[in-house]
C-alpha cells in the first residue's frame, strides 16, 4: 500500500484470491463432495467422507443394470 492510502490492483487481486480460495461454495471439489455426502453426518467417526445412501443405491442399481445388459448381450448366447 502506498503512502496516500490507495490500494493497487495487484493487492486487490491478491485479496480476492485469498477470499475465494477460503470460500467452500466457490470451490468445485468441496461443493461436489458436499452435494454427494450424507446429509445427516457427512463425516464419520474416523474423519472420512461418508457418501449419501441414495448415491450408493444409485451406483448399485447401475451396476446391476450393466450386469444384466452384459449377460444378455454377450453371455446369454449359449
């Protein structure tokens, strides 16, 4: 900062970067993990991320559908 009390554009950019880096809503990774985590308890007792039950159910159903598709398209010709 200069002697007249004016702030340079570089100082403003640096301050804005610090603010945006600390904000969880502007961080894509934090926002994505928050949306896919369990609503009641996003972190378990050991400090690990806990996925939501609907995410787990969706992944299991997709794996089952993929398995049925592969069975009937490749393995069912016997």
